[in-house]
């Protein structure tokens, strides 16, 4: 993999070409001061001061007694200066205007990645944002974005830089009726589509078993008509969404291998398929036993509710009982 392959997968690079077959998106160049704000972990966690007085937690219950513990008393000028929140008024105004134009709700993404690992901290538990403060909260809380900020070129054979010269924030229209089971990752090797995987592999969706063949045909046709010639790399992956009226929308591009998840394949399998010229294969989770819960929880383990009666408690109990039954069965010792 070379730097040019990684660069082509930046949203500000590919979106203009695929705008007509993607979801509506506005892209803003980020000032370096905001990039440094995202990288700074030397002090307390401070959200930017909002010129619109927007709150990242609009529904929280304010307790004046607790908030007094975080207030700086008059006369402690050095502390007050150290704890003053940063402010990005020009960026905030541009983002506010874009959010309004996109219908009032968006999900954010940097050059390559979205802050999926910090969705748990938002008031909705998703990436849905309606204000600059909510966007800043997700970006500042995300560990996965460190990849974009510091390590995007680590797997490149011709690495000459550790970060791109400019960072961009993409604001993508939020669709409340988005169905996660209809998102797929497509694997291209030598400009040939060699594999398709269900994108959200932590859940079994029975409806996909019925739609599997039709979805494979739709995606292959979309690749041949819209992607194969337009995207310049030989090896890459791209994510798509299939709508209810059977239209295919491209959501993202990622490099082949490296930090990109192969999901229901392995990279060795995909390489072999490309070498041997195998027919295109679409893989889905075909039963509850086939889910891959380790690939995404979006919640730090410490925040999972495993108390008695919770969903995770019941899941662990069922898993333990099934394991005991398997070990007691006659076939277990075979």
C-alpha cells in the first residue's frame, strides 16, 4: 500500500467524484488550532465555548451544588486562564449553517474515520449531532480518530509523513430510517470485486437471507457502472448502502488491508479469491451463532450493564448454559 492509495480514501478526495451516488455531505477544512485541540490531552477535558450557547448535553439536570466544585474563584487568575475553554467562532458558524441546510441533524467524520467509538457518550447513543458542541464532544472523546490524526500512513511502504497537511470535517446528512443491515463492505483486488460482507456483523438479520442474491446483483452492477473506472486505486474497499427502492449509495472508501476490517472474511481468504479468480461471494450472518460481537460494541467494557436482569447479564447466562450443554453432550468428547 502506498500513500497515494491512502490519500484517495479521504472523503474530501473521493466525495466530489461520487456525490451523485452518495449521501448528501458538506465538507469543511479544519483550522490547525482545532486539530491541536483534538490532540491535546495535557489538561482537563474542556468543550469549546459556544458563541450560540449550545450545550452538548441539553437534557442534563444541572446541580448547582456539584457545579460549584468546578468553578474557579475570583482572584485565581492563573487557574482561570488555564481552564478557559477554547473557542472557534468561524468554524462553529459554518457548521451551524451546514447542519441547518442538511435538515437539522448530521453525523461527523474526519478525513477517513467517524468517531464511532464515542457514540456511547452522546445523549442519543448514536453519532447523530445537531450542534457544534455535540460534534466537538464526539471528536474529542474518540480514540479511533487518533488514527486519522497521527497514524494514517503507518502501513505505507513509501511513508514520508505521519499526517496529512490538512484535516477536514465532513458533515453527513442523518437519516433516521437508516437500516444497519443494508450496509455492506465491498473488497476490490486488481480492480475486480472479489467479496462483499455484511457491514454490521454483531447482529443476525433474518431479512438478509431472503435478499442476499438480489443485493449481490445490485452491488455488482453498481460497482461496474459507477466505481470500477472512477476510483483510481487497484486494491481498496468501499462501503455501500442499499435503499428500500433498491438504489445503491456509496458511503466510504478504505485502503486494502492495514487498519480496514475484513469483517466476515479474512485478508488471506480475499487474497486467495483474487489469485484463483473465484466467483464473487456475498457473506452475511446467517444465524444467531454467526454473529461477531467482538468487532463492535461502541461502548467501553466498564460502561456495559452486566447487573442482574440486564440484557448483557441474560446474554452471558444463556451463553454459559449453552456451553455447559455442549460439554455434557455425547458428541463433546468425539
